C-alpha cells in the first residue's frame, strides 16, 4: 500500500510540472532574431509563420519552458525568461508582446 502511495505522489509531481497553459507567455509576441516573426502561444500549442505545433509548457518562477511534441522541433525545448510583462528572452531571440 505504501509503495502505491509513493508512486502516486511521484507521478502527480511529474504531471504538475507540465501543463497545457503557456502562463505568462500566452498571446502573440514579435521575435527579433535571425528570422523576424510573430509567435503565438496558446494552450497546448504555438503558431509561427502559419505552422501550428503541439507543445507542453513548464513554468518555474519567471521562466517558461516550451517542449515541442511534433513538427520540426519535436523533442526539443526552448526556455523563455520573462524580463517584464512585455519582454521575454532566450539565447537566440528577444520577444516583445503584441498589443
């Protein structure tokens, strides 16, 4: 019985870390980097240049990690750090919220 309780708690903790919600990233952002574009973060997906990809989000403090479940970036993760309400960065680009 105790083994099942420990396993249930461990699984619950793992699932709590990932969600469909983009949290503070939700909405449209412009990216100025190697390829300027608009990226839209929605529950369970992102859209950029007309391509919709299914993702998982993991929020920790001021950062949101986006893990791609399909498409060209399948299996990769991008971590965005929120500088303020309207700015997010990662090593490749800076995002500015579209108003």
